[in-house]
C-alpha cells in the first residue's frame, strides 16, 4: 500500500508541475484537485455512510488534519513550480524527522538520545539540500520545508485518528475543507482551462491524489507508522525518475548528499522506534 501510494503521489506531483508551468494559478489548481477528490469521496460515503459520532467526537482533530493537508498542498504546488522533482522529494523526506520531533508533544512518545542525534543529523541533510546562504538558494525551498512540516503533522494526526475514524470519512472531511478554503482564491484568480487535455490532467491529479491518500490512510490503520516509514523512501526514487523522464532533470550533488543524510537519519529513527516498541511489547 505504501509503495503504491507514493507512486500515485509521484504521478500527481509530476503532473502538478506540468500544470503549474503552463501558467494556471496555484490556488485554482488546489481548488480543482480538492473538488475532484470531494466528488469521489461523496460517492464513496454515499455507499458506506457516516456515523455522526465519528465526526462529533473527533471534529477538532479532523479540522486540524484538513488544515495542515491544505497547507501542505499550497506549499508543494508553489515549490514544484521552481524546484526539480528530485530536490522536492528530498526536502519532503525531512517529514519523518519532524514526525519524530513532534511525536513527544503531540503523542506523548519518549524521544531518546539516539533519536535526538538522528533528528539533528537529518537537519544537517536539509541544510545541505536547501543551502540557505548560497547564491542558488530559492525561497521555494522554504515552501517545500513548510510542506514537509505539514505532512509530518498530517501523518501524526492520521495516526491518532486511524482507529477512531474510517478512512473515507477522513478523506471526505479533508477534501470538503479544501474546497471551502480554496474556493474564494480560485474564484478571484480564475483562468480558463483551455484545451481538453488540461482538464484531463486536472482530473488525473484529483484521482491519483485521492487514491494515494486512501492507500496511505488504510496502511496506517493496518500497521504502525514506524514500520511503514522505510517504504516511503521509494518516493525519492520515483520522483527522480519522473524528473529525468519528463523534465530532463538530474539531481545535483548537494541534493544527492543531503538526501542520503536524511535517509540515514530517518532509518536510525525507524530502527530506534522499532526497538522501543519491541521492548514495550516484550
């Protein structure tokens, strides 16, 4: 499920980059993406139904989860316009570092010295990729980092809600919130969509985004986030291949080195979390 989810996210992000480069406003594209997701989720909910208690008891967390997902979407759409797909993927993979950092205040999980060291090491990897004091620095890298922090919060909230709220209800809530939030901006900035293939690509983004989030949510219901995390690094491979095949982009040396540092950091965090959980179960 995780491998398939990140392949679908690659399809969505590589297509988003294409659409953004055609000149369509970022917030209009975000509105259309959530609109398509909302239609799919409404159809799915019509057959599965909603239990009022699901939303009533978890409304605050569902709202926060939807808001951070919308924040990640807007930040990523902006970053994709200026950054290569491989650099974008590498920055996004600082998310597990933020997950570990935030798991203490949000989930109450203890973070030991090994994980603190891995978190610090991971931030060095982020600095190598972003290079904030270099002449080649672009502010879009900070948008990518904001997207990574938002994804970390989204993952933690999904983890918290996975056994309380069914996946299709979470999807419906977040997609409907996205439609409501982005509608005024889309209306203000609206540009004609032009040819039919553009509409087809927008529908493709909505469908692949919905399917990716559906698989991601279901995976979190079946397994602990610490067990799932290593599979998420497939995203870097997928995005690098997509960047090369579609946009003739090759990752820079700094992106490769920084990504390796982040991956090592993430794997150390994963290993330590797995050991702690095994010890607790024993």
